[in-house]
């Protein structure tokens, strides 16, 4: 599923663009409203997919090890 996520995101943006174009040429106000609403929903879905992809990438990337406190502490003579 994660491998196809970027493809799904692109598809959502393409469908949103198509809805926008259809809204611009709609013959009735209600059709225009419907196409604008569909565009908004496709964009919302694309953003949700993007968030899921970023979240997945975040969880796959191991965190950097914090620097050791002992390595940073100045040494004192005994």
C-alpha cells in the first residue's frame, strides 16, 4: 500500500484539477457547486495521503542517537 501512495496522491490532484475545469464550464450553478465540492474533497484526500506518507517515512527513519553526556563532560583531574 505504501508503495502506491504517491501514485494515489498524484491521481487525487489530477482528479481535483479535472473537477476544477469542469466547474469552470458547468452550465448550471448547482453543477458548478458540485464540481467545486468534488475538487475540495479530492484535494483533502490528497493531503491526507501526503500526511500518511510523511508519517510513515518518519516512523521508518531511525532517530539519531543523542550525544553521550559523558563524552561532552569536561574531565577533571583526580
